[in-house]
C-alpha cells in the first residue's frame, strides 16, 4: 500500500464498519485484523500508510449541514489545497484539517 490509489483500492475492497456492536474507532492495526472500517478508521489507516512511506498526510474533517453526514479523509498537502478550492465553492462543507506527522 505505497500509493494513494492502492490505499483507496484496499479500503474500497473491505466491508464498511457499521458499528453493529456499538461505536468504534479502530486503530489501523485493528482495521487489518477486523477487515472493516468506517470513515475515520479508513482516514487514520490511510494516514498511517502515507506516514510509513515518509509522506506527511493531513487528516481532514469535512463538516456539513444538518442534511448531510460529516466525512473524514486523509490527504497529502498538495491535494488538500485543491480540495479546499473545490469544496469551498459549495456552502455545505467546512473543513478542519490536522497535519499528521
């Protein structure tokens, strides 16, 4: 899992963690063990993969309006500025970004 595409492909292949036994926030190691992840679990897993390969990702919390669900993603710094430029055109998202280093 050494490229963003490979990480995304891996996360797309594993089942979504619907938290049927109660709320979870699996660590990246537990994501591998349980073979499932929800939004923030996938974002933290991706951030750790990036960091393992000496890249410095940001974890971004995308806040929404009441009519939508929040989302968390892991991105690389160049991509974050493109995302901010794109999504700031929409009034339904606001961002909180944390550099993961």
